[in-house]
């Protein structure tokens, strides 16, 4: 009630609804030209007390160090701390927080593991960071149905640790031990997507708190069917919405049987084109590949140094096969043939779990290996994705661009890619605070994104638009599609309090 | 311009926007309690001429027989003809049609192959049926990228015929030779979904004409990436929206390699429970099944009679395995073990294409076989989907319900199911015009849907809400989710001209 009483003395909520300016005849499309506000309310002591009333004193912090931890992710995006960090313990508290923020026009930024790469958690407009990590219970595990429902703060490894004794796993693997709510928010994917799909294909239902505090279950409460044609697909409207349409509080996910047999192999190639050509050909054979990862010579060198390996310093493929023991052997034989035909080296095999883990840990640590190339630097990761037939061309052109533009002064720009999906990253360590270097990298990223768009691709395969790619979204989607997205945003979040300044400029 | 000039003399567009009644302070949620209007404009001669101007005289018909063909699908839903049928030949014409309908408040019902099973094309409020079958070009086939872009009127078999020489196929197979625009609209699936997913997982991009004539490409024009995190997933907002948010004019689809080897098998079981238990166990083994179809004894009997087969008249599974020759053998051996352990008969094998086609044709003809059980009847198909562990229970309960309620007077209620997804259908032939029989079937369907909802299921796995399940949608999704869906509908189609009376009551 306190917030209601304050209505008359707080001036910030006079948001003009443009629709009132239109004549009231035929109901036509009335695009709102919507965007985040220039300014929102600051959180004063009175408001802080209200948040404390909702989640308890222990679950609120305004300490600078805590706010700073929540104002950045693993990328180069400049830390912008929220005014307050809160840790709700249940959906009802999240709902009350949203209502308070909506009534008082306070930005609300959902926070999971902070492992994003596009500045999605940066508090550009101040406000409250809502950390869901205390909502970390596995609520409903149904091994017979291959599904599980978890609170948004449960992490990927926590889940896999929980379900492994039932012979099941959740394969979406962005590398970092991200929260599943965060992974749903950014439509994460990673190395296994070529076989198992991304979060889009693996989220069956979401519980979401909307900006006004209402709670919805996108497929209906408790529903967990493999398919449905009942009404609009709200689940996939919220997957990938990056906290701008609501806060995800619960996620229902598909699980898969741990394959009977797994084998991984590494092959070195004389040049980028032959490696990527091999990938395209392997996919065309219809092999049910579990992973196909490309690492260029710069990346392999960094991995060798960081993880104590000794792979030849040339463009390289890491592959993984899954299935029955015979099927794995058969797949590997076909892949080996293709690789040989494209000039790749004989496979180096890793069939034991320990060896395989070493190999994939090196791959997962690529990001940290690259950051170690320039100690003290922060990473920029590009994220384009193109139709696979265009991969050789775009990677070759991009490496030429890297060489010509001499970004980061030393050509320290490794390329690593989930090439089975047509998705690859340039990992670029840059000096914090060096605006000139940042601008060079931004220009390079824009050129790369436009190169991908010209090939039917996207500027972001899995990291999201976040705080860095808003300028590309209109070019990628077009003005009408963008206008529809913004109108949906305004419909669900009329005060634009949900993670303002992200996705849209 | 003609339609603009008429504005002042046509009274029907005075739609009160409830938002104008609210105080203009904080922008709060303003649910519109939206629904289809009670009455829309009728199409007079002047309007007919306007449609003729858009698509040409040859592409407009008001002949009763044509309108009746477009006012019904393959189900029992009573034919309700539109006032006019038009055949646009390109997206620009569709856009002009939409603009005219929106300006004049004329219902617009998209029409593809008319093979739906939930009355989605019935013109409940009159209006214009927009038949997309003249938009049937395959526009952009990229065999190297495993994707194709087609106009909405291209049919499933037309597409597969086109791509097969490249060793590719599009696996989503609802049985009928449906248009791909229609399949996207209803989020169709069918027998292959257990392996390849539904339209939700296989549509990469859509071109959609919105109610006001604007044209969007849901993932951006020309984009065809395997994954993207760029902005909201508009593609899956339109997939399954049943023509209520816009008309799909172009579809970009994933394709797959035709498997090296395929084998199909049939096994008979002593009872329903043992057959369905075998399915659950086969899935738990992690076999990458291509198809697992269940047919109860009533269905097998009908198929035997209709397709000249002689399978034992007991609950039966049709299975299909795909992969390399060895992998198929291996999968089949594992499945055979499980089947034997659950009391199933030794597999009857069909490895040659001709034999397999005979088997699957019999399965696909199940619907027609059932209709032949009562000549002159129309079919009702239920469509619930539940978590697979609940399948034995719900099928056994439903068979008991069929027996107890003695629907259609003769227990002619076969059950057939895509049991690998937890989805099954009761096919019920009913006498047209027999209201008593229809009511008995409606009551049965409601009981079945609620039984599924109580088990975490959905009232429709693949047919859509259409004209028959609107009453179940609120129970399935809940009031808040439903309100969000309706608000999205009102946002994109403020005059509710797009396929009014479907999905929502």
C-alpha cells in the first residue's frame, strides 16, 4: 500500500501513451516508437526498506562490491552497478519486487550466474539487480519422461550432477556453468547444439514473472508434454528475450539418455578452408555428430599454452561421436574418410572419459586461454552464425580482415566455432579503458556482422543482443519486424522497466 | 483510395478501445478482454469488385460450391462457407487483401489444403477465404545447407518430390498432403516427430502478412541460420497461431539427409498396457527411433479391412528405424528384446521400400479406414498428449470410458497414436446432423482432455485449438497466460479480422 500512497508525489510515471493522440475510429496499427526511458527512479532509503520488507534484510545489499559483482559479466562490457541487489527466495517475492519496480519505475535486471558475454546484466539505467541464485531447487524430476523442472537459479552442472545417476543428462552446454534461467533468457547453446539443439528446442515450459508482477506459466501450470499445439507459443517468446519481457523463475527442460558410447577425435588441417570444407561434407553425410568444433591456429596455440597440450599449430577440428559402440565406430570411420579426403591428419582418439574431459576442458577453456594471451585484458567475443555452406568463405574473409585491420595490435584474435551450426566466435582480448582499441574492435565486429547478414546469417547465434549488438538488430530483422518486437515489449512491459537499454537501442 | 473514401459511410469500425476509459497516469497492464466481434461487414458487389481489382477476376469466386469447398476441412466441423474465395498469386496481393479486410472489417480466413482436423478454415463469421494454393513455388533450395524456402501453398509431397534427388527430405509428416503454410499455422507434426520434431523445431523463418497488410520476415529477410539469439522469436509466435495473427506466405524449413537405411517392423501385443509399456522402455533405451506408432485392436481391424492386410486383431506397434545398415540392425535388435520382454510378438519386418510404403500407407489411411467403418459419417479426432510415463494409464482409462459411454452406439472408436511423443488420437466417425451423437462425443472429448490436463498433458498435441477446443484453452493455459495471448492477438490484429472465432472463444 505504501507504494500506492506515494503515487501522487512521485512525478516520473507520466508516460504519454501515444494512442491517446490518435482519432478513435478504426482501430489501426499504432506503433508506439517505444524505447527505454532516459531516466528512471533512483532507489532511496525508503524504497530500500520496501525491498527489505519483501525479501528480508539479509537478502538486500547496497554494498558497492556486491553491486559491482552484479554489474558486469565475463565480457569487456563496462561494469555498471545496479543501485541495489536483492535475492528473492520464491516466485511470490519476485512478483512483489516486480510490482514495486513497476509502480515506482525502477529498472529491474535479472541476474543468474553472471557468465554472459554481451553485457546483459549491466545496469545501464541503474535500478535493482534481482539475483535468482537462491532459487536453486530441482523441483520435479521425471526420469521416465525425460524431463525436469528446476528453479531459475539451478546451474547446468548442478542439474547434470543431479540427474546423472538416472542415466540422463541435459546436453545444452555453453561452456560456463550458467544458471538455467539465464541460459533460457539468452537462448544459449554451445558445443552440443548440432545434435541436441539450443534452449529454444529444449525448454518445454517456463514460469515467468511479468513486469506488473503477474505470474504466468507459458505452457500452462505443470504442463510438460513433448509437443503441443494449444494456443500461442509463449515459451519461445520468453526464451531469448534477455530479461526484457519478464523474469524467468522456473524452467521445464527436456533430458536425454547418456549415450552408451562416446568417442572424441582431433584432426589438424593444412588451412582453414579444408577444415571447414570437411565439416560441411561430414554434415552432408548425415552423421548424427554430437560436436564439431573448429579452432584456428591462433586458438590451438593458445590452448596448447594454457592447457599444457601439444597439438600441431594449424587449423583443427575437435569432433565427438555418440551412440552404441558399433555406431560410434562406424560414424568415426565415415568422418575419418571425409577428413582424409580434405587433407586432414589422422584422428588423435580420446575414448576414455578422462582423456575426453581433458580435450573438451581445453576447448571450454579457450576463452580463458585467450584472455591469458594478454594478461589484464577483458574479452570481446563475436558471435555470427551463417548457413554452413558460407562458413569457409566467411572465416577466410574474416581472417584476412583480422590481418588487415591488425586489431589488438598483435593479431591475437583466435577463431573458434560451433561450425556444425555455422556459428563461430573471434575471441579478442582488449585493454580495459583503451577506447581506441575498443573502437577498432567495434568496427571489426560491425564489419563481421554485416558480412554474416549479407550471407543470410545472424549477428548473434547464441550470446544474444544484450548491450552490444542493438545497432545490428534493425539491420538483421528489418523495420517492420523490429517494430513488432518493440510493440510486444511495450505490451508486456509498458513502463520499460525490464532490463532497459538491452536488445533495443 | 476507394476504401479510404468509404470510411465515413461505413459504420462498423467504431471499436471502443477500452484503454481510453483508463486514467492516464502510470502505464499499467490494460487487458482488453478482447474477443471476436459479434458481426463483421458483409461482402457486397462493390467490395467483391475491389477484391477482383487486387487479384484479377479469374482469382475470385462467390460460387456456392467453391465457397463450400473452402468452408470445411476433413473433420466433422459443420461447413460454414466464406462470402468470397480469393486466390492471391503473390505476397503483395495478400497484403492488399489484408489492408482491404482490415479497413472494411471483413474476416480473413487463410486456406491451404483444407486437410485440417479442427475446423480451422470454417468461416464462422463469414468474410473472405484466402486460398494460397496458387502461391506454390519452391523459391530457394540450398542442398548444401539443408534448407529450403517455399511459398505457403507448396505441399509436403511436392516439396519432398522436389528435393529427393539431392538425397534430402522434409520429415514432418501429418499424413495428409498438407500445404506447408498450413502445417506451420497449426504446428503440425505426425509420425516422424519423435525423431525430427514438429514444425516448431523445423521452421527457420516465415514471411507473414499482418492484419494491416504489413509484411514481416520473422527472422529477418533472407535469413536461414540453424540458430539465432537475435531479438524475440517471432517465428515461433506465428507457428501454431492458426491464422489468427497473420497469413503465412513463405516458409523456410530445415531439411535432412535421407537415411542410408530404413527398416520398419510390426509387433502385436496381448493388451494395450504391454504395448505402451514397451514404447516407454524403448525410449528409455535412448534408441533414436524414427517412428513408433500405436494402433489398438479396433484400429488394426479397420486397417486390415480398408487396406487388405491381415495383422492379428490386437494392440499393435508399428516401428521404424533409420541410420546406417548396421545401426538399423542394432537398434532393431534392442527394440526386439524390449518388445519380447513385454509380451509382444516377433517382429514382422518390412525392409524394402515397397513393403514399407504399404505398411505406412495403411497407417496413414487409418483415418479413412475409420470413416469407412460407418459410411457417410464425418470424423471427430481427439488429440491429447501427455508425458509418456502416463500413456498406459490414460489409454487404458480412455478405452474404459469409450466402453462405458458407448459412444457412436457401436464402440467404433479406434485409438491410434504417435506414442513416442505421448500423443494419441481417438478417431470417431459420427453421423452428420445427429446432435445427440455429437454431444456424446463432445462430452467424451472434454473428459479425455481434462484427463490429459490432470496428467500434465495438453488437449492438443498437433491439430490445434481451431474451432473445437476453445473451451479447453483457458483450463490448459490458465487465466493469466490466456490474457497475454489475447493481448498479443489484439496487438497484432486490433480489429480481430484474422480467422475470427478460432483459438479463443
